[in-house]
C-alpha cells in the first residue's frame, strides 16, 4: 500500500509517506487520509501537523499527541497520583473511602 518515512531533525521527527505504485494502479484504490493525495511522491503533513492523522490515530503510544504533549500529560498524572490523598481530603472524602481507593493510586 505504501511506506511511512521518518527522519530525525533538530526539531524532532519529520514524516512523509509514499504510496506504492501497485496500490495506485488498483481499481479500488483510496486515499488513507484526506491529507494524503493519491499520487506518486513523498507528501509531508501540513505545517501545523506532526504526522498524517491516520498514523497518529493508530499510534497507541502517543494517542495522537506530540512527544512534548505526552511528557506534559505524564507529568500531570504523576503529580495527581502523588497528591491524591490530599485532594481527596480537600474534597471531604472520608479516610475509609480513601482506603478503599488506595489500590488504584498506590503501587
């Protein structure tokens, strides 16, 4: 069907994609993504996008987020998990209820 290419640069990863000629010649050919025109060559994602949507949607390691966005979410989750008892107490969740929730936050 085609190949996704990734190059490293100073600013991060640069993606491009090219359809296989046999895919383009098939009568039932279709574009994988609205930004991937059915043509030969190596199109790049739009300047405001890191990669083509179809590949971001199928990347479970990042869920469509950039590395920077993923790192920020990870940091926020770490803080939330580390301070969950304080937040639960602030919300007036009883100590008994907190003890029931403990396994979800502490490991």
